[in-house]
C-alpha cells in the first residue's frame, strides 16, 4: 500500500470504514465545540434517533454513546453483558467474530466457539447444536467485513430466543446497522459506530440495549470507562470528554439518513452500488470469494489474479493516484482484495472504479478478461 496518501487529493474511500462522508457532514465539525446547553439536547436527540432507526420500542430499549470505535462498542458490551460465572457461545465466520472470542478470552469469560468456514453463513442448526445448558449468552457478527458475507441475524435470534428465552443475544452490527433492513427485536445488545452506515465520522461507538437485560448487569464490567451499566446511569452519558465534533457530525449524518429515505433507501443505494461493481468485475473476469446469495452489499472480496505481472501494491497505487482507495484482503487462506460499496458513493462511482481497475490492468500488461 502507499506509505503516505497525499492530503491534497480528495480521495473517495471504497473501504468498509472509514468511509466517505458528505461535505455537509464534514462542515458540521468546523467550529470548536464544548459543553453548552444544547449539547444535552443533541445527545438525547441522537439517542432517540438510534432507537427510531432500529425500529425498537423506546420503552423497552435504551441507546448509549461511547467515545471510541466499533471495537470499543463490542468490548464494552461483552464486558457489561457477561461475567466470569456465565458462559458465552460465539459463532465465528471471520475476523470480527474472532475478535469477540479474543476479547472474551482476555476477560476470562467462559467461551464456547462455533468455527464456521469463512465462505459459509452462520446457520441456526449449528447454533442449536452447540448450545448447552450452561450457555447464558450468544454473540455473532451480522455483516462480516472480512469477506462481505451477510449472516441472517434476525432468523437466528428469533429461533434461538424461541428455543431458549433465557439466552441474551449480542449482535455485532457495526457494518450493517442503518442499511440492512433487520428485525432486532430478539437481540439484547446491538452494537454499531458512527463512521459506518450512518455515514458520520469516526469517534463514537453506539450501543442499543434492552433495559431489562442492562438493568441486571451492574458490577459485571471491571472498567472505569467501558461499563455500559454505569454509563447508562451517568448524566448525559459521558464519563470522559465527549468527542464533540463526532457528535455534531453524527447529528447531521442522521438528518441526511432520513432525507435519503431511511434504512430501506440506504440499503437500496448500496445494493445498486454492489450490483454495478459485481457486474463490472464479472465482465473483467474477476471471481467473487462469496457466493451471490450470501454476499452482502457492504463490501465485496475478489480473488487476486495469479498473473506474474500482478501486484496489489501496483493496483492500489494506480487507483489511489486517481483518488480511489480500496482495501487489501483479510484472509489467511487466499490472496484477495476488497472493495466497499458504502458511504457517499453512488452507482456512477462504482462504474468509475471498475473503469480504473481495467486501466490498471492494461498498465500492468495483464490481459482482460482474466481467464483463470
Ligand atoms: C463487523 C465489524 N465489527 C467490528 C469492527 C471494528 O470496528 P473498529 O475498527 O471501528 O473498531 C468492524 C470494522 O470494520 C466491523 O466491520
């Protein structure tokens, strides 16, 4: 990858976070900000909006803002939700599922892992098979950014809650919340962050929690800043200096989210983007890592060509020189690269990206369409 990106070029990020935001979202951060009277109003507004976006009843759920990234949201949720005398079952089909396992190991939470092939979705049969009577919590990733696979979290949580109503369910929805139409009503904790599909800027982890579940979490999290129970009982929700600019940007981003038409409209735009990318890349002969039916619309993984002239660094630089930033692969088994279809990107941007990839391959003297 390029060692340094020029600060003079306005890049478009075809990445799964950080992602490109609108100029109006960026403008909303231009002032120095600090605590004032309207700040509490803004926080309450954002918290209400998160519940509205989730389509969950406001009297049963609460939402929390935490300084940090998606992982801060995931770790604070695991810390708060589960204690060392309980047991969590985690279904893993990618790096973000593995990250939850790693966090639980650090926290010494008894953990049982279902390891699933990265190319296969998590399915309820496996979850029920591995469930034992000691399991108190279940966690999974909704949209696994490692590959772009979309796991059916609503179906799994619904069947699991029917089979075992006592189990508390945690969803890492970092890369799905806001653009994947989902029934969250069987989840106890839903985690996302500001710089994903809501299209704010980095700086905030966002957590939606079921009140009756959170109420029983006092004392679980051994942390001064990652204890969601404590945060939920803290005036204005911040135990440290809040990331004011991120909050301001998120408020603006949510306003634009509704202007676009909410979850369904954003999902439709990203799906259009993903289809334009998939069609263009198919024409160039690239193979998708994930089967069509399981592929989400957030990020797509492509298998790298074996041609001796190919190098990801050359492709990356060629695209970056034209203002396009893509992502390397995250798989250990196979060389791949990834292209995101989220953020302030439209179908025309995807067509432009494919056109530049074609030019990059001509530049590398690799015949297209690929024939591998
Ligand atoms: C599904 C998922 N979970 C967790 C994370 C971690 O988020 P962050 O890098 O903001 O900590 C990501 C980041 O891309 C993600 O896609």
